[in-house]
C-alpha cells in the first residue's frame, strides 16, 4: 500500500458516520483504522484532504418513486430489478436507468442490433428527452392524475 492509498482510505473512513447509517461499533472501528493508518504511514490529520475520494453526490438519494412519477407523465411503464430499471419508449427504443448513479441511457434498435444513442444523468434531462421523443398520447385520466 502506498501513502496515496492510505490517504484515500483515511478520507473514506472519515465519511463513516451515524447520519449515514453506521452503527456505534462501525464508527469506532473506522476511527481506530484511521489512527492505525496514520501512525503506520506517519500521516498528520491536516495532511488528509477533506474531499478526497468523495464521489459527486446529489442533495438526496433518489428512489424508484421519482423515476416512476416521471415515466407516468408520459404513460410509460417502469420495469425494475434491484438497482436497474427500464421503460419501452417505442417499438425500437428503450430507456435504461441505474438508480445508484442517477444515470439513464437510451438504446435504439438498428440493423446491427441495439445501439446506445444518448447517456445523461438526472430526472430533468430525461424529462427533456421524453418531451421530444416519447409517443404523444393523451387521456383525461392521465391529466386528472397529474393535477390532483
């Protein structure tokens, strides 16, 4: 293990907290591991950058309800399994969603098979895509459901 690896691990261990669901024993273990790594590699507390190894985060963690609500606006059915979901947009187009990363992508059928045509993140970008590409259907029952 290099010093860079130790710094990265210490930064990750600092993120273990009660507000992220860690139990008291897990927090204690994370604290002890930090101390051991810092002693072994002679790392001072101020040497560890605050934002090291932090992945870009959203202000809140999305769940399937948000994606389902969005797809309901366009009368599309969400099929999901674990952390991945999909919705048929048309006969030859499927939208895939990865819940953990808030990422979606579109695959279209072509003569050579299925091809990924667009990738993006977030609900609003998928909404913008669907406004342009989703089949245009309207029913009064859909309008009633959205405006309740």
